[in-house]
């Protein structure tokens, strides 16, 4: 029996529907359809989400984190059940595994997205916006910091109208055992409070917080250390794991110490350095 005309027509119609869809899935000509990964929001989620006691999502980060997690899943580094927009410990581990697969070690495989790895992971999958980075290593008061931290300290000094002196810099693995690894990577400094009144110490911590540091005045009763201010640059992609955790704790209202105490510093709206700069 001859096929009725409408069956031929239906088959042709199906082909017509399927063919363009297959073509667009493999074509580079559809950038508008790609998700956008906001690097600032993604890195922020990677610091806060692993510290959360619940599965609240970091505001503004969900679609970006989802796109990153889908890319990690496609590389068999993350199980489908964890592709949920929450950059928790398993996503950090998966991202670190991806960084190692690129040949990175140490800080470059800290599970915190850097511009190069994030862009490579998104090849033909997503577009990266709001890229951030630590910049080059520079000297300050005989210590090493990165250019981003240096710029943040310079702005803090401008706000205060006074010079700040460091007690400890960044990229200092094993330098000070009381620091528990927080100074191993970038973005972390200790500021001398010698000669400052209690009010001045608080004012310095507040100014540091204004420009995007998680900063706390530390006193000798809290650890085996003299009075100082410990400051961690939020969203520095060179943070050690311990410092990443302190940023997360800061957002969650904690003091960043092992005792998980409440934040004892001057509370102000929390901002990153990039957010602060955009508001100037
Ligand atoms: Zn410190």
C-alpha cells in the first residue's frame, strides 16, 4: 500500500524540527543562548556556602553556580545530585579536582575559581563576566602582599587619614603557627595596633571592613598572639582554605576563630572591594 501523503508530510515536518535544533547545539553561532557566569558572585558563594549550617543559597549566585556545576558534572567531577546552585564543600572539592586536571597545584588548586580555570571550564558552555584577580605580588613593610590587597590597604589609609603598618603579610606558609594557615595564601594581613587606643583599633577595623576586608581586632585572650587586627580580603582568589572559611564565617556573623564565636567587630553592610569601588 502506498503511504498516504500526510504521513510523508509528517516525517518531513519532524525532520525539519529536529535538524535545526541539532545544528544549533553544536554550533558556535548561538552565544546569546549561553548562560552567564558572574565570577564575583561565584567566588563569593564558594567562600560562604561551605560554611553555612543550612542549604541557603548565596544571593545572586544561583544561575552562575549552576552553570559551573553543570560543567563540572559534564567532566564527571560532580555527581548530578549536587548540581543545585549551592557551592558547598563537594563543589569546592570538584572544582579543586578540575584545577588539578589543568596541572595546577597549591593555591592554584584551592577550589576557588580563578579567571583562567573558570574560563576554560566554560569553553562552549558559558560566558564569564565580572572577572576578578589578585594581581602581582608586591612588597609592603618588608612583607609580601598582592596588588589587590595593596590597593585595598591604600584606600583604607585614605579613609582613616593615617598610615597602617603590617605585622604579617600574605603568601606566608608556616610563617606564624598561631595563624593556623590563614596567611598561607593571598589577601590576608595582620595590622599593627601599637600605640592605638581601643577606639582607634575599632575605627581601623571598621575602615578595613568598609573597603572589603573581613577584619577583626584580635586580643591576647583569644590566642597566643599580641593585640593586632587580622584582615582577610573578601573574594581574593588566592585565599588559603582557612582564609576562605573566615570570609564565610564573617558573612554568617561569626568571628572566624576555631570557637565559632559571634562577630565582635563593628557591624556594617558587607561589601567586596569591587562592590565598594563601583559605589565610589
Ligand atoms: Zn592574621
